[in-house]
């Protein structure tokens, strides 16, 4: 075949993956406006108005991208979530390209692309804006470059791999685990020879240069992210038994897709053609072991699966070339597709909320807590999209009772970054001042200039007397002013007591150093 013929064939092979990627983008975009802003999205929007080289709970890249995108497209739900859909589409295409470089043909490319979309943990991530869909995209870009290097392409590819790794770490620290897993995989295979070559180390240097500004920011602020991670692990994330973590991988990646990614592991460790990519198999094993030992959340491993889908698709394409094994080919699409369709309401908000609750109850799929907090009638990812406008409306009604002079002094003090982000995002229509909050980066932004002599405060406790006792230590007058009410929000956001306080015996500026709450 001539070079032009090979190029046409190669482009033809990518038609199906590109169509699958496009369909995934359209599917997610179609339901971006079904519910409301997610708790973290409101916080990310607030962060994007305070650009920096770091934040207490995340590196800066996703926030910088959001700030740029808001300038271009605005901050509607459809606008900000479109970035996640684009990242999903990019992941689908890059997975197919990875399968092609492993030696896959049209079937392997199409199957690997489809498996990504059928994976609940990957598709669901594109339903909201966060660093996670971007993180998955960076993982597969890095692994695609690693596949090319292990397959014998130019050693110079270590430099773009290092650049991608640096950018990936600036988006989410999990790329650091990927890099450690790749390093371990190289050490455990004959590919350890790469560790003695200059191109790999030039890639490491490129990565370090990109990450350096964030490291300097952490140093200048006393490494707040370490405190955040320690507190989250000990006080926020629900404990997960290693066995449950392992079994959970089958659930969040689609039970019927498990044979494909397990086949990918077999391909990397045992297949004649796949052994040249054995470092990638060890990468998965190493990262899985670290996540299990570190009480990671189930979705922390999601980004590792597209490369396994690629390897499994290549292996299946080679195995199922003759009857009766060839019959497995359509089943590799049908079974995961059916499971994905059944679980779709749990992954994307395709149903109105009341219909979704009925769907949950009918199939006995009631939500389980992912953190050390109770859940209500919706899983947390959906529940945290309800109640924010109602919360701000309740605060605004209290604020409207103040005199003009009191409004000029009033502070709105809330207890978590979701409440603070909601006040800052929705409060403009009511003329509310910016929220004060000691949670994560809101604490870093400080108490502002108002002393707090007049304040609307969200109670720290659900018991009236405990709140009154706490607030009267600081205020001459404390009036119960209402309570939050939301039908489907997280239970701890429903019934939150609100207080109107006057006559502070100190200032927020004096109290601020002791209020820090990183978790």
C-alpha cells in the first residue's frame, strides 16, 4: 500500500471513534441544564475570580481554563459544563489512537472508543464542570505518548510526555500517581533502560518547570494542600475496605466492560505483542495498590481504564478472528451498551427529579454516602445541585429587613464553600455583599474590611440552643431569623438555622486566624 493509501486507511479507521466521541459530547450537553449548579461548580466559579498559582484544595489549571472560558462563553450551566464534554470527547479519540498504535484495526478502535463512553465513571464525570474529566484526558494523552515510546517511536517523545505530565499535575495531583506508576513499571521491565537516557530526563525537567510556580505557591503559603489532604482523608472521605474498593472498580466502570479491561491487563502481561507494553500493566497495579492503601475514593482510579480498554480491544480483535470466537465481537458492544443504558439515569440527569426518584425506588438503587455525611433521596452528585438559589433567597429576605446603614456594615458568614459560592454567584441580584467563609480557599481570601458588627450567620449546629450559646459569646443581640428549606438537597443543607446578629464584641479580622477550616 502506498503512503497515501495507508493515510486514507488510517483516517477511515478513525471515523467510528470520532462519531462516538461526537455522540458522547451531544449526549452530555443535552442534559447539562436539567438540574442546577453543583456545589463545587459554584466554588470553582468563585476561584476563577481569584486567579492564583494554587488553591487549598486543587492546583490552578482547571480554574484558569474556567476563567478563560467564562470570558468567552459566560457562566451558564451549559457554558461551563461544555468544557467537561469536550474533555470527554478528547478522551474517546485519544483512547482510539492509543489502540491504533498498539496495533489495533477498525474493530479495536471502535470498541475502545465505545467502552470509554459506556463506562459510568467516565461518562458521569462530564455531567458537571470539574478537574476530573480534564484529568482523564491528560492521563490518556500521557499514556498514548508512553505507548508510542514503548512501541519504538522517537525517544524525543519523552519531552511532550513531560510537558503533558506537568500540565496534568497542574490540573490534578493524580497525574503524579500516574507518573510514579509509570516509573515503577519501567523499573520492573526491560524498559528500565529508558531511565538512563537523556530524553526521559529532559521530559522530567520540562514537567518540573511547569509545576514549579505551584510548588512555590504552596511553599509561600505553608503547604495548605497537605493539611487539606490529611483532614479530608481522616474526617471527610468515607472509609473504604480494600476489597470494597476493588469490587467498586467493576461497578463504576460498567460490570459488562470488566472482561475488556481485564483482557487489557492480560494483553500487557501475557500476550506476545502486548508484552512490550508491560510497563503499563504494572502502572495500573501500582496505582491501584496505592489508592487502596490510601483510602482513596472509588473514582480516583477512573482515569487508568481507557488505556486498558485500548489494550483489551486490540487483544479481542486478534483473538476473535475466526468462528465461533468472532461472535464475541458484537457482544462486546451489546452487553456494555445495555448496562450503560440501564444505568444512564444514575450517570447523567436524563430524568426529571421526581421520575429519577421513582426509578431509584423501583430498582432498589437508593443512594449511598460517598463521604461521612448522610444522603437523602438523591445521590450526592445530584443532591448538591439543589437548594442553592433557595438558600440565597432566604438570606436575601433577612438582608432586606436591615436599614440602609446596617446593610452597609452587614457581613454574611456561612459554613462551607458551597454556601459561600452560592451567595457570591446568586447574591448579585439581591445586592448582597460577598460571603465570608473559613472553608478552604475562602479562608485564604480573608475576612474583608467589614468588622461584622451586623451579621447574617449560618449556625454551626442543628440545635437552636447550641447556636445561641455560641453566637452570644460574640454578639450582644442574636435573633433567630429563619431556616433553609430544600426538598432534594443534601440533608445537612436542609433546615440550617440562620441568625441575625448585632453588636459584635470583637471583629472578624481579629478572629480570622483561628477560623481556618481546610477539608
